[in-house]
């Protein structure tokens, strides 16, 4: 038998023995970013399709959460920076090679867009709101008139934001678990699913709830399909990626991933939503919370496990 | 011009003199290091083979750290040396995540720090601190584009390898085997 012993004299903080440079801030941001992307996607989609009357919660109410989610996410990102006072350096350059650079610019654009979207519905929801300034009233009128343009901008940036949360990770060469282009679509679908679950939860309208239940079921199906393909891809790849997959197929993340992400976050809510559609009464917050918890845990596991995987030499 | 380093794994005794020299020369904060010694023992006793390596940033041709940096703080200097502009670095950790050699660390002051091939010495025509102190003279430094530099000569005459070539980074630290 050939054994190999590896002894390193390096002991840098947060690098050794296992890389752990990203803590809770990054998964929290990835979750909030995905959620905001999901909320804005559905709001814009149904505006473009002229269904804003049928899906009132999706178009007019749920998007109020998006700016808050984005701002909390940005705060988390800021807390993660270790050279905080230099954060503005992000906005002195655009580096297309670096997903983090165009992600930072995407956030710079979509955060104000989400605020404008939410603010333009204040009048409809709180008719007695006093706007005080004339230019604000005019700006509001202009936004309402150009609603479709804003919807197109929003849907475009929401998709970029959703994909970005995954691509951010897959751009890092050194972490085999992240080195897959599937991560972008997987994080996008997961983000849309958390958005749909939130809308379903907030909606008081039976028809809208049913619709988002159905959407969520489809998204969960796609997510499961992606997860299976993720592991198939890893297992057919190089040794470092086989080892990355094995963390979830018998390794230390197995129980956490399959119970919390796949079981509680995907399969149980899918079963509950199917029962609901078949006519059984299930309190809507149960599947919705489970999906949100699953989405959050998924991001924590991916960020944490990714940092464990590395090249061996 | 393309700076590179060749390190003789058969001459290295793992004394860590290169590590101490680097920490002194570059004021590396206590508890951190820019270069380090790795010892691998392969086989089953008594049939074992030991390899000692002095490791550091590989100053790759295709550096993932430079590609991932959102501000351009990580960049190539003349001769392919990869360094970090401290006042452009935001400490996001992207480069640390992207380095297959884990050669970067987060400096207590916030920015990311790493081996610079002692750029400040090389510019003056001196060798990096680690190379100049090595008691067994197992390290060679120089310009790969110059066929007569000591690193080019030693690489012509000896078998050599790089670490994790499958990562596609085209590293420029060569280990003579």
C-alpha cells in the first residue's frame, strides 16, 4: 500500500488547516440577492404580460421586500470586506473578467431600480400618502407611464443578479466544488423559487396562491434535476471534483445537505404543495418557510463546503 | 523578461531559513508567512521517499487571482511578478478563494498580502531574500527568457515539475526532482 503524509509549515489565519475566509456574510448575501432577484423577476414578468391585476401581490406588494433584502445583503457584503474603507475602489473600474466586479455594478443598478419599483406602487396601496415635493409626484407619474420599460430593465437585471450569485462562486479556479457552470442556473432557479415561495406566502388571493404553488413545483423539479446533474458532472470529472462530490455522498456534508436542502427544502414542500393543489388544506406558511430555510441552508453549505475542497499536490 | 524560480527538492533540508528571511525582509506580521516548507512522505515504512519543498506564490502566467480581482489591485508587474496594490485592495477575499496554492493571506491591516518575489530587491539587481540566504543553495532565481540565466541553465539540465499543473495556472515556481 502506498501512503502519503503531508506536513506543511504554513499556519496562516483563516487559510490553514482549512480555508475559511468567507463566513456567514456571503451565504446570507447570496440568499437575499437570490430572493430579491426572484421577487423582481415575477413582478416584472407579470407586468410585461399585463397580468398586474390578477397577480397583485407579485407585482405590487411583494416587491416592497426587494430593496430591503438588497440593502441587508449589501450590508452583509460590506461586513465581509476586510479593508472596508477602500470599498469604493469597486466603483473606479469595470473588470469584465471578474464576476465580482460586474456583480458589484449590477447591485449598484438593481438596488435603485427595486426602490423605484416599490415606491411607484405606494400611491396605489396608500392613497393618502403625502408626497410633499412636486418633483417627486412628477417622477412618480413618469415611472408609472414608463412602467413597461422599468419592467424590462428589472427582469433583465434580476436574471443577471440571480445568475451572478452562482457565477460568483464558479469563477474561483481553486475550489473544485464551485468549478461548474451549473452553479449559475442552479442559484438562479433556487432564488426564483424562494421569491415564488415568499409571494405565495404573502398573497391573500386563492388563484394567485395556486399559481405560485404551481410555479414553485416546477422550479423545485428543475432544481432537483440540476442537483442530480451537478453530482453526475462531478463524478465524471477529475479526482479533485470526485472528492468534492464525495463530501455530499458519504462525506461530512451528506446528512446536512440531503436532509435540510433536498428533504426539508425541496421534497417536503413539493409534496405539501401537491397535496394543496389536490384539494387538501395545508397552511401556506409551512411550505413557504421550508423553501426559504432550504434556500438559506443550501447557500451556507455550498459556501462552506466549497472552501473545504482544494487541489491536491 | 519572465522571472521564475527553480528549487532543488534534493538539496533542500527544510531548515526554514527562507521563511525567516522573508518574514524579516518583508516585515511579515507575526503568525503569518509568505513562504513555507512542505514535507511529503510517500510509501510505507521502511520504503519511503521524502520530498521537501519551499513553497510560495507561483507567480502564474494565467493567474486566477488577477482575473478574479474586482478592483485591479492584484496585477502583473514587469517580468510577470504578481503583486497587490494595498490601497486598491478591498479585502473581499476573491483572490484567496481562487488561488490553488493558498499562497495569499489576509493581512491584519485588512488588505491581502503575498510573496512579491522581493520585487524591491529584484529591481536593484539583487536576488529575493529567500534565495540569497538559502544555506544549501537549493534555490535558483532569474529570467526564463534569458537562456544563460542560472534558472534557465539548471532547468535545462534537470527534471522538474510544477505544482497542480491541472489547475491551468501555468505556475513559475519549478521543483527540480
